[in-house]
């Protein structure tokens, strides 16, 4: 798998990052999201220093990712419950149809 160098810009600093060509778009989107998060933190004035801003942005983005994963797990559990209920209802209806067919 070949790598390509992609230039990204975060808080007016340029970085070169290697990635596979098929992941270039995702890398650029990620860099844009990080830049936006870091700018928002810097502009709030409550956090000073590039390293602290980067840590806060990482924490915020990781928290958002964890929430999305929890929602996905919860949705999966709901889908499992719905599938089990559907199977029980189908079985009950089938039994009812069998008992009334005589």
C-alpha cells in the first residue's frame, strides 16, 4: 500500500502527514475538525497555550466519539430487542393461526 504526503493546516501551522491515498479525504476532514475545535477553544480565552488547547480539543473530540459509540451500542441493543419481540409475536401469531385453523 503506497503512502502519500498530505499537507494539513491546524491553527495556522502546517504539518505534513503520510497516509494511504484512499484515506486522504478522511484525514483532511479530521484535520479540519481538529482545527475548528482548537480555534473554538483558543477563541474562548479560557485555555492558554498550544499544548493545553490541543489536549482540550483531544478530550472534547474523544468525548464526542465515545458518546456516538454509546448511542450506536444502545441502538444495537434496541434493534436486538425489537428482533426478539418480532420473533415472539410471529411465533405467537403462528400458534394462534394453527389453533384456530381446526
